[in-house]
């Protein structure tokens, strides 16, 4: 069972699935379209995360009939390299060895790490794909108000690359790109972040915006002027640029702060008003490693995202999301699934109070909004003893629908809530599906277990 999205989705429906992987100071987003075609946006596989990342991809990339070798196998239809920095193609050889890549979309901008082994592998892979599948196997997409591709009913728009905005041409093959460079028709030496690929993916009137490491110059001078009247900038889910750094809003090389009044020529904030996301996801490592997300940038994201719903992979780890054929959507931590170490576990009991009545409910039941719920942990196998050696984590992931579809908050039980760590209380506030995760760790007995309780909220 494909947890945690199986709590939300029906396998018989056409869903767009995406995963933002926790790969530290890098970016890696897997998208599985309704027709099972796959797109991998950037890659950062390291010695520390290789086993987990390759395994995670293996659970999410669908098996399909491969006419090349006449077997059911897994592969990646498109690898998008937003720009040629190591943390966006690191470890690509590991991915390609396990899940062969069939084509590449490249930014068209040279990178800053040309001597690295990962860079050299990436360049060899581009050449081998062109030799095997033809020139169209490796392209530089051109920004356009027309879809670059339509996959399983989802439209993919390119908003930025090294090429100029153009309404007519969808992309350049590398042969055409090289002829432009050689004739100096294409300006060289522009920063790779300014020319980072930006994709807007739209399905059933919902949007996912992948910004790579695009900077304020890309948005001020290229993207917003070209697309502000198209509706392609407004999105439900924003994958924030450059690990939440200040470069999305200001020139980091000359400014210590994000201040549009003080530094109007080198600061730009209006694009976040255009994007106005319901949910912002920031792929980043621990703050001490690179000071990501930048604290000023984080405040701007939070004040311009619905209910301040901004989440990092450092805190939430891998994130899984979907957009359904009925327009429902959500993003939830991938850890929202039941598991246990060993044979010992526990159960969750839920008592509901509504209109003066109190009764027990089971996971998966539908309850009226404004119901008061009290959860408690129960076990007869000693996982809860001794009390002092047991730690408990309660985590909620709300998946609002219809009028409440922008309510997608993810949070922990607060430190000032009910003092008993074995209890959790909440009111059903939103129409939709809500997951409650309870993680119990008995340190003395070395037992760990994770349980999920599902609540469906519905107007009375």
C-alpha cells in the first residue's frame, strides 16, 4: 500500500503524485503523472542518503512495460536539471543505474562546478541520450505561455531558462543551441540562478510551481513581465527557490538584508504577491549547515502563504502530495504511515463529543465539524512502561477540501497542551481528511511504533 497518499487517493482515479525528497542542501522532486509517466526535477544523492533515496524512488516510480527490453521495469521519462550546480545533479549516476533516464530538459546555462565528477557524468549522459534516442532527447525549453508538454492531462509550462521568452517555439535541441552560441546570438556568462529552469505544472485547476534556484533577477526581469497576465504564476504549492535563501528576493553579494526601500535596484518582492501560494515547501538541510532557510526570507514566505503554511524538508523529512482528478489536493509528511519495530505496538482510542453526546469512534469515520476529540494510547504489552522512559510525538496533517482546500497545516502537539503525553485533544475544524500520527519510543525496552488515526470532517 502506497502510504501515506493511499489514505487520500483512490488507485482507480487519475491522480498527479509528487514527492519532495529530504536530501539536505539540495533539491530532488519526483512527479508521477496520471498516465504513470515520471519526471525527476533535480537530484542530490550523497553517500549519507543514497540507500534511503534510491529505496524511496523504488517505492514510488511505477513499473511499466518497457518495449526496449520487453520487461516490466522502472524508469524516468524526463530528468529536469534546473541548473548545473552540484547539488542539483549530484549522484545522478546512482539514479540512472537503477532507474534509467530517457530524456533531459536542461537550462542551457553553463554551471560553476564544471570540474566535478558529477558534472562530467551529467555531460556524458546528455551525449549518450542524444546518440541513443536522437536530438530531441535533450532539449533546452523556451519560456512560453503555451504548454511545453501535456502529460496525462497535466500541462507543464516553462517559465524560465537561459532562452528568451517566445510564444512560438517550444524548445531548442542542443544542436540548435550550439549554433546560437557559436554565432554569439545567445549571450554567454549569465548566472546559472538567473537562468534556472522554472516549471509551472497545472492539473484540474490546481498548480505546482518548481522554482529551482531562480533568483530575484529572473523574476523581476523575465518571469513576471512575461507571465503576470497569464495566471501561471499563482499556485497552490510552491517549492521555494534555492533552499529558502535571500537570493529569491535580493542580491546576496551586495545586500545583508532584504530591504526593497533601502536597496530598490537590487531587491524585488512583488513576485511572491503574484505567486500567493496556499502552501510553501522549502528543501533544505539543517540551519547550521548553510543558514537555510534565511530567516528574513522565511518571514516573507510565511506572511504571503495561506495561514503561514511553510514547511521544510529538514523538519518534515520527505513530503508526499497529490492533485486528484476532482481537484482535491494535499501535501503530507511521508512518515504518516503505521509501522513498528518488533512485535510490540499500541492502539489509539478516540472519544468524540458533539451536541452533548459522547461516543467512541474508529479510524476512518466521518464526523461533523466542531466535534471535540480526545485521543488516548492503549497497550497491554508494556510499551508504555516505565512512564519516564517513554517519549511520545503527536503530529497532525490536515487535508482540507472544497471551501477549506487551502487548509493544509501540519503541526505537532504543543508543549503547553494537555500535560499527559498519552493523550491528545483537538476539534474537527475543517472539511476534509485529517491524519493524526502518534509515535511512541520506549528507550529502555528499545521499542518504537507509529500509528495513524484518520478523521473525516464534514459539515453537519
